[in-house]
């Protein structure tokens, strides 16, 4: 299954649970944020000139700065939830890119031995 398929499946599952959630809750907010962030990543993945892993990491760094600057536990909780979602997305999107990079370059490194 490709990364895009995994992310699209996650959006589909999140929408399914979001439709079942009747009350405003932290869970419902997290589902909405998950859909929003995954859509943002999918849009950015379509541009080959866009370093998606760097963009996700940059957004995560911005969130960490906001968390450190906030005085509100409630605001920090929302940001930490967003950070956890991005961490999962970063893993899904970038683990294969990094593995492919290392795998492709491993052959070059062992050829010198």
C-alpha cells in the first residue's frame, strides 16, 4: 500500500468516526484536525519540488515553539494533539523516503569496502 493510499484510508476512517460523533468533544476536534493535516500533507506531496518531510518537520517545530510560549493548558493540549498527529504523518510519509535513501546509498558505501 502506498503512502498516499495509507493517508487517504486514514482520512476515510476519520470521517467515518467524525460522522458518528454527535457531541463536540476533544475526540471530534482531533478527528477534524487529523483530516485537515493529512489533506495538507497530500496537497504538498503532489508538488515534487516541495520537500514534504522538511515541511512537516518545520510545522512541528512551529507547534513546539507555540506550546512553549503558551500559558494555557487547554491551548497547549490542542497543540500537543496536533503535534502527535503530525508525528504519525511524518513517520508514514518519511520513513520510506529515508529508507529508500539509505538503501540506495548503502550500495555505494559498500562498494568502497
